[in-house]
């Protein structure tokens, strides 16, 4: 697409954004894949429409306020990327655009408060745990809670599992085949700490030593996807320093975290390191991101040392987390692991490419659209007749849990690693 964007006017992220706009040929193949185009049925809520809107804002031809509602409605699910025959890197446009316009985006006081609360709590497990305790009180006093904070109450679970301290090092069982470092995830540690325990157990069982670096922090994904570039850079720098070099891979078990870590080179683009060099930090990020992989990919490459014994016949539905399938291209690996369990029949969901509506903090910022997508996904799960739905992202698991419960469904929601760990236990 022809444009007159001047990349240098938009800082280090100007060039990738201009490149992404230029790659789009306006063909419209992406429209059918876009959940918000399906929800709203208008061009401006499609990938192609948003690309044009962002182009015009970057060119100075359109006021930001005219584009903002449609940019806010974008889930960042990246379903448009695999659908695009021209290979438009939409991820190089949407998050950088949000970051570049952040300071001049106008929001209501209530919305600012909600976004600030999410940014100050979710990436910090201690604070998030406290916030969820506060939400319990908020539910009891719901009529007094401002409407803008209600989505937070709706999504807060009634009970939170006790905190779990992960071992810094878990030795491999039997002969060691590999050594990895694990990102523990921030929201995941609070909402379902058993996911990390299951991941470590499965890895150790397969001869993998697991290190959980103490100095690690949030992956920065929430900040990056909501336009808070400063916070995203701080988290990325911290993790570049925290993860050791002497491991075979840096593993994630939350799709959103893995996807954000794969974008550290973009997040840190043009930022100076301690010595004032703008090149070396980005170079470190390039090396770092190539070492990051989802646990399902790592286990597939390594190969399961022994097949799990399983627990009899069960139908398991698999939900593709957008940031695993679309952002990282990981579709087959989790399915192969689940199929390796004797007795498991794997079920595919209708419209599997559609986002469940969780999308980081989307279900707080756009609760109606998120709820519509969540309900559709829950109905698709129920339609398979499965007793368990597995996925690889805490946001999706939470969203599925909420909407299955609303529909009165008994389907259990489990991380792929939990299904595998339970199968090893028999
Ligand atoms: S499919 Fe790709 S090239 Fe075609 S309109 Fe969508 S983003 Fe642009
Ligand atoms: S990221 Fe998702 S919601 Fe946003 S334009 Fe692409 S397909 Fe649509």
C-alpha cells in the first residue's frame, strides 16, 4: 500500500510500522479470519480497515480519536497474519502503533483507572493476589463499585489457590537429557500455580533439569499489548539479564508470554544499553528470542522418553491459544502430546481460528465483545462432547472456565501440561 509515513517521526518503531503498511496490498483475504470483523461487520473493525486507519494517523491525515475505537477493539489475536497471502506482519504495526500514540490517547478517568489498576497488579503476583482478595470484597459491595471496574469483578475467581514456591532447580529424573530455564508467568502463578508444577513434573519425568531463575519478572506482554512501551522495555531488560546462558532453551507455558518474549527485539528496538549503545541490547534480544520456545515445542523436539500410561478413555478438546497458534505457529505440537496419551480422543473445535476473547486485558477493556467470543468458544467446546478442554495459555483457560461455568457445563479446563502430568500419574 502506498503511504507517506515518515518513519523517523515515530521513533525506533516507525520503520517496522511503515514496512507493515507497505506490505499490505488491500486484497481483503484477512477479513474472514478476523473475529472483530465477524462481530461488528464493518471494514474499520477488520485488519485491512485498521491498517488504513493506522496509516492515515501516522501520516497525519486522520485524527487519532477517529481511529481509536477501532484500534481498541482489535484483540491483537493475529488471526489476520496466517490468513494474509502477502505476509503482512500485523504484529509489527498494532502494538508499536499503540505504543507510539499512547501519550496522546484520550480516555475517560474511569477507563484510565481500570487500565492503571490492571497494569499495576496483574504483572506482579503479590499485588495480583491482593487485588483478587479485594475483588471478593468488591463482589459483596457490587452496587458501590464503579461500572467501569465491574469487568474486573466478573472475571475475578471466587477462590484463589494458595501460593506455591517453585524450586529454583528441579533435577532431571534418571539420565539428564537437557537443561532448561522456565518463565513462571505472573498471572498464571496466582490463578493456577499447578500449571507450573505440572510443567516441571513432565519435564523432569522426561529427563530435563528445570531452572526457575529468581530474578525473572513479567514477560512484559500486557504492557506491550496495551501501549505501555516503557514498562514493556523494563520487563524485557530484566528478563534478558535474569535468564542464564547455560541452558538448552528458555521455556514458556503461557502463549501470551512466549509471544511477547519473541518480540523483545521489537520492544527494545533503538533503546540504549547501560553503555549507551543502541545496537547491543537489540542484538541481545535477537539472540534471546531465538532461545525462547513453548514447552510443547521443546518436548516434541526432545521426544517423550516414555509414553504416559493414561487414565482410560476420554475425549479432550484442544483450544488453540492465538498467541501460540497465530503468533508462534505452534499448532501440531500440543496436539501430538495429547494424542500420545493412551485412551485420549482429540476433538477439534468449530471455528478454531477464532479468539476466545481473553486476549490479555481485552476482556477487561472490551467486556461485551470478549463475552460474546467467550460464549461462542464455550459452546464450541460443549458441542464436541469432550469432558476436558486443554489449552496452552492461562488467559484462555480462565476465559473458558468462566464461560463454561456460565453455561452450566461440567467440562474441565486444563493446561496441556496438566493433562500430560495427570496421564503420567495414571
Ligand atoms: S490479507 Fe494481507 S494484504 Fe490482504 S488486506 Fe489483509 S493484511 Fe492486507
Ligand atoms: S489481530 Fe485479530 S482482531 Fe486484530 S485485526 Fe487481526 S484478526 Fe482482527
